[in-house]
């Protein structure tokens, strides 16, 4: 568990960073970006990656901010997981669910160093932040020496530890749209120990009217090789009465139609579907409870 | 008697200040001039013909001093077997793979470089050509499959204990229950993986190693390298855990020792965590079948245990384990007929070896799961059923049908204490309440009463202790045991301080150094206090007698007639009567070295205890939450309760690991599915530790001068059956055959779904 040889540069501006990436992209083994290092160092030590060059982002100014604006939040490339433990960081349903999700990211030392954007770039198939980004319909900003482009979060990851980001591109920020006031959010995760990755997780954002579901977003982790929206379950639930039966029906659709899980050691497919169904149902209940909190907050 | 009262009535560990300050000295901390690092290129193929190992590219890597395959080192010795030499015949274990590879992780070549980074770069560049053969991953497959060592049966060893149960006993019994249990393969997982440093010093070889049995290792290395035993010195510095897995003489040790001599430079191999998953040994790995016959009153008539054990690729290290399981098949019960049989097979998994408990957890599991299954079938309280069948205190010493002589025990007392500490009635009431509430998560209570063996067997039932008085008034205690983190500097020195009546600070404890300690067996099988402590206790007493005789003689030479009986020892001073006396340090200064050696021998001891677990099951997900654990252990007389408590807690957590989380899962291609390391192989951490109550009973060991039995392996014996029994109770499973360890959510969900349908 010792890293293979690599060169290291620590640029002090975004411009220099993307130039370094462009230069490193042609090297054997390519180039890697170091932000929090919580995944990259492990991959290096296991020799799962062998970049010729590592670009250390930590001296680049302007990447450490969380900017809340009217309809969304912009998260810079150096924002640590720990920032999201603060319930006052972001308003509304997303602000309330972020600390719940943050608690499931690694453990405290990892949250102190690891970054939100780094997690997206690493693209673990059950990562909490990728689930959040996909569920909310986030936009990922990629910058290279050639210019800047944005990619929808749902299009960003193409599988386990694979994304559309080119080696010469730097993930500079993620924009999370925020649901309207009154919405509730619920997140439930299944993992075997406190230090484990999620085996599966469900994130729900729910808007309810007097008797029926006005709108919903249901995101699943552990249902495919990347986080996905449960669009069929969303369609079943939208307009349905706010009842335990509707929730259970949507959960079944999510687990059996939207999800396409693969067997893993200790995780046969039938159990994974069962878990997803239970998680979606419980996340819906949690989101419904949260809409009550939303009402309270807005009244206050 | 000096005051040893610490926070919990025992001394806290005097080694902790050093360790907590980061001042511990482990093998990897030993900085030597011209030190080289070794790394091994290892097989990624489970089984195959090794056609070629090409180390030429490795030799070109900058910083690499050399790279060798088996072909380059024709004089490399084979790995010596441990326990039963016969099993190695025809099944040579080469230090580097020669014609075959037999498990993923087997060393193919070694690379030596100026540091571990460059050594790994070199190991990366080694190329092997292997013509793959089908892997053999389970004991059952080994029974039916082709011979892995041509000309030699895959069954490397088999034995039976006790007389076969007469057929009419089964036929006429009121009830016969049968169980099938699987002990999964687990990784022993010490914080520090293996570490070995060989330093050539002229014709001598000085070895620093994280190890449990330095004297045996010294003999093995000397013999393998063709050296006299005293040409090799083996020393164990601070060590970060072993749990039974650092007791053998491993292939890597022989390679590194040979290279250090060949290169004339210190060479070390510091195994890393990822490497250890496949390169180090596994623990457990048994398929078990049980049968228990009872009469209408619930009395046990007969018990039968059949063990089919996986030894892994080579039988050398694991063969001693399943025999322990079979020998301990009697459990805590007065069952008139007990018969056990064990067969050990070679496969193509990583070799197995003793792991904390080493055969006794497997035995207790088989017995205690079957006992609770019988209770459920009979509809009787499992506590009552045990009470009815326990060996009575007056039955000891008891010769079990399977060939053990139990020294002493009060099994019912430990169970009563467990039931009280648990407040069983309150939990049963809560269980009933939940059974009436469809929304409540089911709750279950499970027990385990275990008997285990400590001290060792056969030639290992001895230990060396020595106490020397120095002229400066201090003492040196030397012992043949080897601490890998248990706190011997405190506990074993404390034994000596107690006899001498002096402060602990005056005792320097020396162990695990073959250059300093004349002989030794080591630390495994919960033997250090029972065997080493007793040896030191007796040696210290002999030192006092020697000092008294010498003081009397000296006084007599000076003209005064002092009988030995007139000399008393108090706190390191010899009182000659009449106001005359001499400090022992002055006596040494005046008369020369004063030292007593003792080789202690004793039969094995049999600690015991009762465990209870309360669990809650989320039947929708299959999650098990342990709400409460109660452990009542009887280690005989406890010398240092702070240390035994630490041993119990650590062992309990490892038991939780086996029952809920841990397994080395082999894929069909023969590779363990552990690419993500500790994200795949889950070990419990502080977050997974449930509320627990630890209590003890004390039944002194009749054959031990301290009254001590072994401590240290109880938790991982008691916890797994208690937890699985509790889950079976929660789910009201009549046939808990579906509940096999580890109790993953998928396993529990399936069992719960089966029970509901």
C-alpha cells in the first residue's frame, strides 16, 4: 500500500490549475486532482490509479465557498463535507436534510478533509452527495483551458468511478436547485456499520397539497451502478392521495421497476430490491413529516 | 503487601504511557543503518501451474537491489509444520511458490529495495505465467474434488473422540434435533499486520518480529537456515495484536531471513493491511453437523458433532484447530454419550490457522446452538434446559467422553449470575409485549454457556519463569511468554511484586527475547498468566528462599549462628533477627548473582462462563441490533481485573465481528471479494459496540499456584452463539438452519421471511 511514483504540482490560480491538467492529461496514467484526498490517496496507495501528475487544488483561491442565492446553492470545489453538518447553511427542505446526509458521509476525520465536489468526481455508486445532486437535478461545472461547460448531474456519472469529465477538466462547482418553500425532504440509508458505504439509500423531496401529492422527486442509491431518479415511482405518486398505501405502492414501483440492482457479496438482488422498497417508503414518510416542519418554519 | 489498587481494583498498564505518547517501539520503528525493505509479488490466481516468474523488469526498477523467484533461490527452505508434522508429508509448503500456486496471495517473488515504495514498484513489475486450474473453495468440494497434492488425499487429517453413540440411544430418545452450522472464514485482523526484520551480525542472525512464540520461531529459523539455535536471536518489541495468527513460522520470514544473510544487510518485511487479507492466515472455516438426543424430561442422552474443516492451501498452520473443536464437544453438560469426529481438508483458499479461541468458539457454537434448538422444540426455557443438564460442581475433576479432563467448574452459578445481571424477567415481559404489537420490532434473548481450555496441550503445558535480584535493589523477571499487547509488563511483573512484597517499579520485566530468556513456549491459548504467571510466582518464591539461605550462610560465615528459619524476607529486606538485617541488593553485591529459575508444568485448565444477548430485529431490512450483552466469565483467580476486563471487551467485539459482519467471501474464480479492503471486509468499531455488562465468578484452578485459569478468548466464544440464538428467538425460528454467520441483513431477512410464510 504505497503509491507509485508521481509528480505533484500545487497551482495558485484556476488558470494555472487547468493548464496543469492539460499538460498532465497526456502523461502515461493521466492526471489526477487532489482536493481532500480522502479517495485519491486510498486509490494511489492501492495502486488502483497511477497518474503521472497530481494537481493539488488546495492553494487555488475562491473554491471554498457555499453561495446561497434565490433558487439554488453553488458549492465550490474545495467545500468540505463537514460544512453540510451546519443546519443553517442552506434554507428549506434541502437545508434540513443536508446535516442528516452529511452524518452518513465517511466519519468525522473524512468529513473534515473530503470535499463535496471530490465525491462527485470520484463517482462512488452509492455516494450521498451524488444521490443529492441527481435527485435535485444539479448542474456540474467543468472548466478546462479550452473553456467551461455544464453537465446535468444525472448525465455526469457513467458508472462506478466513471464520469464524463475529461482528464483536462476541473470540476469547479456544483449548482443545486432548491425546491420551493413548503416542500419536505427525507433521507434514509442502509449500511452495515457506521463506517460503511451505503448499501442503498433513498432521498425524497415531497410537495403535498391538501389531500394529494403535488410533486415529488425520488432518488435511489444502490439501485444501479450510479445514483438514479425513480421516475416511474415519481409518476405513480404524483397526484396520488397522501396515504400509506400510495407510499407503499410508489416504493414497490421504485424497487421493482426503476431499480436494476446487481448482486454483490452479502447483497443478493432480491434483498436489495426489498431494502430499496423499505427505504423509499420510510423516506417518503420522513419527507411528509418534514413538510410539517416546513410549514412551521415558514409560519415562523 | 503493596497497594496495587487501581481505578478498577487493578493496576493500570504501565506500558500505556509509552504507547499512548507514541513512544512505543514496533518492528517498523526500528531504524537501522543500511536497512532494506522487502516486498512480495503475489499470486492473483487461486490455483494453477506456475509456468514462469519473470523478475527481470523488477530488477530494472530504480532503487531495487534485487528480485528473486524460487528458481533464483534454490536453497530456500520449506515452511516447517506446526502441531502435527505428519500432515506436511507430501505437501511441501515452499517459501516462494515453485511449480504450483495454491491460493491468492501466495508469494511468487521477493523484491528488495531501499524503501517500501521502491520495493512495491519492483513487485509490481514482476510478471508470472500461470496455467489456471479450477479452484477448490469449500471443504465439501475438497472431499469430492481431484487431489490437490497428487498422490495425497485432500483429507490431511482425521480423528474421532469418544465412543460412537449406540443406535438405540437415538432410536429410543424422546427427541432428536439436528443442526448444520457454518463457521465462515474470517481475517484475524490485528492492528499491526505481520512484521519481520532480520539483522545479520557476523555469523549470528538477530530477528525482530511481531510474534507469539519467539523460542519456537528461533528454533525453526535456525533449523531452516542450517544454523545452531544460539546463532539466532529472536526478539519481539512492542506488538500490535496477534490473536493467534502470529504464532507460526511463515514463508515470508524464511525468505527475508535468508536474504538478510545473503546480502549481509538488515532486511525487513512490514506486511500491510491490504496484503494481509490474502497473504496472512484466515481463522475458523468449518462445516459442522450436530445431533442431540433428549429424554422426555429434557435430559441430554447423546450428542454428536461432525466437523469438516478447511485448512486452506497448506495444512501446516491450521491442523491443530479442528481437533480442539472435536475435543471440546462435551460442552458444560453431563451428557453420557458424546462422540465427535473431525476431518481436515486442503483447498485453494489462504491457509487457516488458530484465531482467538482456536477451535473452542467453533465447539461452543455447535453445542449451544443445538441446545437452544432443542429447548425451542421442547417448548422449555433454554435456561432451565441447561440447568437440568449441567455437570454438577462435585463432578470435578471430570473426564469427558471426548477425552478432556475438566479441572473445576460451577456452571450453574455462572448462568444464574448471567440471568440476574440481565434482568431476564423484564426482557421476557418486553418480548411478550412486542409479540402482541404488530408494529413493534421483535425482540429475542439468547444464551451461551461455554467451557474452554487454557494453557495448551501436550508439550506446550510448560512455561519458563525466572526472577533475579540485582545489586541495586531491583529485580529482573524473565518469562517465556510473549506479549502482543496484553499488558504483560504490568500483570506478570505484578505477580512477582506480590511475592516479593516490593513496588512494581522495582521489577524490570523481560520477555520475548531468546537472548535474554532461557526458554519459552509463548503466548497463545490464554496461557500467559496461568502458565507464565505461575512460573514467575514460583520462581519469585524460590528467590526469596535462596536469599534467606544465602543471608543465613553469610551471617554464619561471619560468626553468628543464624538458622535459615530465622531469616525472614520483607519488602526486599532480609531480617536476621536481633535487629540485624541486609537489603537483598547488598546481599547480591556482597555474594554475587542471585537468581531462581522455574519451569512450571500443569495440565490444561478449563475456564467457563455464561453469555446472554438481547437483540431487536428489523425484519423488513434484516438488520440486527444488539440491545444488551451480559458476560459472566470465570477465569479462576484474576490477578489484574483491569487487564482481564480489557481482554473480555476486546474478545466480545471480535465475537460480534464474526457473528454480524466479518467474512472473507470467495468468488467462484477463487479470489476473495475484498478489493476495497476494509470497505468490503467489515469490522466492528466503537460505533457497533452495544451496551454490555461484565461480571465474573471465581472458581480457583486447583492445579495452579495462583488459582488462575486463562482469560482472553472468552468473548469471541460466548458472543456468536448467544447472538444467533437471540435472533432465532426473536424470529421464533423452529428450524434456524437458515441463520448462518455472518448474520448479514440478507441472511436475517430471508430467515424472517421464511419464518413468516
